[in-house]
């Protein structure tokens, strides 16, 4: 997804926090959660894995993605809000639920 591009945690999956309904990469956002992001979060949007997601909301059914390399006047990336089915997951988790598994079949 883009969320959680930091170092992967080596903790057991039993200690992982449940994924929040809403999560943001921006440290100034009230929806920023460093503990969850450090574990590596991936996003499937309408069945397609996305790697450029800046923020998501499961209940409202949207993601915010960077709009190219454009920046606003404060230096933050310009984003587009896309609506659809949002499926977050922890990267490097269960072997059977990986997004690339369909390619082998």
C-alpha cells in the first residue's frame, strides 16, 4: 500500500494490533498510528493492490492516493480521493492470503 514503508517488525503476528478503520501516513493527522505502520500495512482497493495510498477509510469506502509528483503550497503531496472497496492487510502475514497468490494458479 504505501502505508508502513518503514522497517518490518519481527514480532509474532499474535501481538499485532487490529487494523484501524481509518489510517493516515501524515504524522499531523489524528488517524496516524506509528505502531501499526511499523508492522507494514498493505491495501487492496477494488481487488487491486495499491502502493501509493496516503490514507484510507474502510467504513466510508475511500482511499487517498498521491496525484503524481504534484505538491500543494505547503509542500504536501496533492491527493485524489477514490471510492470503492477497501481491504487493508498486514504485509508479510499469512502465506495463503497474499495478493500475488493468484499469479501461480
